[in-house]
C-alpha cells in the first residue's frame, strides 16, 4: 500500500510538471505568434494623441506596422508602470519591432520628434509663421504661399484675406503627411468652431477678434479683462468726449511698428500707421494677435462701467486701477510712479 501511494504521488508530480511545461510552451508560442522578434528595421513616424490608452497606442503602432498585435503591446504596457508616462507627440520608430522594444522606444525621449507647433494667446502671425518654418523645415516662401491661399486654409471672407487673429491658440502635432496648408487650416477651423460655439455671428467675427486681441495685448489677468473690454467699448463711443473715439492702446502702437513687446518710445508713438490708435480713431484694420478664449468672452460680456482709462499700478501683483476721467487717471498714474520709485529694478525691466 505504501508503495502504491508513493507511486501515485510521483505520477502526480510528474503530471503537474508536465502540465506546467506544456502551459509555458503554449503561452510562449502564443506570445511569439502575436509579436515580432525585433529589433526592427526601416523608419516610420507615428503620432500619439493626448490621453491615449495603452490599447489605443497599440493600435496606432499596429497600423504603422511597428508591432504585430495590440495584445502583445498591451501585455507589455500593463506590466510596466513607466508606460503611463508616455507623452503625446510624434515618434520616429522602426517597423516590425517587438512590443517590448516599441514600448522602450516610446519611453526614450530621443525618439520623440519636435513636431509641435504651439500658438500662444496674443502671439503675432509673424511669430506663428516662423514656428511653422522651424518645426516643419519648410521655407518662408512656402509658408507665405500657404497663407495666401485663403480658400485652401478655409479663411472666411470676413477676414479680408489676412489670417492674423484667426489661428486658434493651442498645440498642433505635425505628422509626416502634413503641409503648411493642412496645419494652418486646422488652426483656422479651430477659431471658426470656437466663435460658432460662443455664438458669434459671421458678420461680427472680425470685429470681435480685433477687440479680443487688444484685450489680450493690454491685459493678462482674467478678472480685469471684462473691464478692459468695457474701456474699449466706451472709448469707441466717446467720439465727442475726452478720448475723441481713440483707443490709445500701447499694444496696437507696438504692433504697427513691428514690435511684439515692450513700451512704445516717442518714435513709435509718432509713427503714423493704421494701427496707431493714439493718432487714429476707431479699431485697427485687423487683429493684432491670436486672441484667447477668455479675451473673446470678455468682449462678448464686458463689465458694466463708464471707464475710459486704466493703468497697472503694481507690476508684482498686476493690480490695475480704472478711471472715468483723465483727472482720475493722472492720480492713478501717481501710484504707479510711487511703485516704480520703490521698485526701480522691476520697472526698468518692464
């Protein structure tokens, strides 16, 4: 009996070991059948979208023949905590890589291509053009030609042929098949979609963008933007008052002389061009930059008030005072002078 039981145990152990070996062999064969051995060859660029899941990334890789199956990639993704740190963007990889190799390549920043064109709120058209040239490796003439083809980029007629102000702020990933025209078209389409979403009628689009670009040019603190928008409206209506319908905005003066920042000097102030709102009443002919959504919202819903002037009196906090008369404004300016006397280094750097 003792020999019988020993024999049963031994046979059980042998059977168990055989099953484990068989399972490992089957699983190993499954893994091999749905995965390339690697290391891969050739070159291909793939783009990982924002908030992509492991399965979505895997599908992108399969579509480009970087890996053999989504399942093989998901197994690697789920067992590697670092996989959650994969950044959106464009990567230069090989084709027919192993899933593990592809994951490692995505985690290696040297494989990430700098292919993001970022449009910032307030950024000028000239700056966006240069970014397109730098990122896409195209010539300035190619970019200018793309902007000139207003039909191809979807620029509406109310823009008057000028894309300034019509490029939605944000980040744009450039894929291998993109051209300046396709990228610019996405920027313009984004602005049209935003204006439609905010209820701006086509006939009002250009005016709203002009005003919003000035709001951005003058103020970067959200709580003051609706008040600056009100100043713009009040000054435009004040044709027979103190301001004579002139906006008198430094941001437009600087734009007119080709400057992107700083404080206008006397030569700038004296320069007679359509954007010099110290010399010409009304709005400038085009936006002076790409307006932010919050600036557009401020223009659509300006604060209630009879202000005609404003001045930032604390460059550390951004505290800004608003005034209805020139006399009030001069008193507020004295506070800025006091601040600058106490903080000369801050004011000289502004």
